[in-house]
């Protein structure tokens, strides 16, 4: 059993395209359904003991997709912010976006800023949305930030510790994920939270993201509670 009252779940939400194709629908229909699932999981998470939820919405590699699909996914974020911001505030959800936001279209960046500002003082669930996020890009960003501090004379290499390095990551301030889930029947991490998932418990599920339910999350939390985390101890 975990004795911690904090529980951070990170999810690679995969399988939207296949869910749609299976139904003879365009891939974007899977992304739309996937967004509804995000809503339902955010609503259910606190009741399952989850205090932080980090979701992979768009990777630095996803730009390789057709421009229409890229645009649909990114603008789904804008639509969700418009539709669910009041509800998120009433649920006290604090939203942060991790990733390279400078490369996002202007209206998407605007929604990122709006949701972060409007939920900044919320003290409930921490919802971190990875948008134009890559684990290697995050580590590079942190390394560059520290190197710049060294060049500026405000830091020296010997000062660098794991905690200090973590403070330069986009996910700074959040405890590392306890659980990393990937849906969509693939057993890979696809450049998600490479630094942060060092000791996470991994769950690879066959279920496609649009079919994921609060009950699925409940099952994962239940299984997690019976795992023996040793962190290298005996
Ligand atoms: C995950 O679903 C969503 C994103 C990567 C944005 P996919 O779109 O990757 O769905 P599959 O893996 O092709 O089924
Ligand atoms: C991972 O899914 C990225 C997101 C869920 C946003 P992908 O579908 O992009 O990953 P690969 O291509 O199967 O590795
Ligand atoms: Mg995929």
C-alpha cells in the first residue's frame, strides 16, 4: 500500500486514430471522442485519490502528421478551454501546459495563457497538459537554462544536483509521476517524461484512449496500491 496522500498519474493517450478507423470515421473523430474522455477522467480523478494528472496531448514528433490533423488536435485544445474552463474552475482544477509553447499557433498559445491564468489559484487537482512536448526537448531546455546561468556567472557546474536540474524542467514543482499509463496497445514511452518517470510504475493497456473510462483508471490505481515500490532498496 502507498502511504502517500499524493498520487500523480501520467497518461500517454494513444489510439484515437484506430478507434475512429475501426468505426469507419475520420481520425479526427477519435480525437474529438478522446477529448470527451479527458473531461470525464479529470472529473473522476480526485475521487480516485489522484492529486496530479499529466496527459500527453501532442508530441514534438506529432508535427509529422498531415497538417489538417495537426491543426485539428491543437485547436481541440482551444475548443476544450472555451467549453470547460468554467467547470474546471468550479472543480478547483489548476491547469498547466508543458512543452515548447513558442511554436504553437497564436490562438492556441492564447488559450494556454488563459487557462493557466484563470486556474492559477485553484487548489484542487493539478492537471498538466503536454502540448508540443518531448522528453528530450524538456531535458535540453533544462540543460540550456543551466548552461546559460553558468555563462552568466550565477551558477557553477558543481552546484548541479538532481533537484536543481528538476527545477529547470517544464514540469518543475510537480512530484514525479507515480504511475505512467499508455493506452493503445503499444509498449513504448514515445518521448514522454523521460526524466520524471525514472521510478514510475508502468501500465500498458490494450484499450484505445476513447474507450478509457473512470473505471479503467480506478482499476489501475487499485493495482498500483498492491505493487511493492522499492526504489532500489531491498
Ligand atoms: C493519440 O492517438 C493522440 C495523439 C497522438 C495526438 P493517435 O492519433 O496516435 O491514434 P493511433 O495511435 O493512430 O490509433
Ligand atoms: C504518443 O502517441 C503521443 C501522444 C499520445 C500525444 P503517438 O501515436 O504519437 O506515438 P507513436 O508514434 O506510436 O510512438
Ligand atoms: Mg498513436
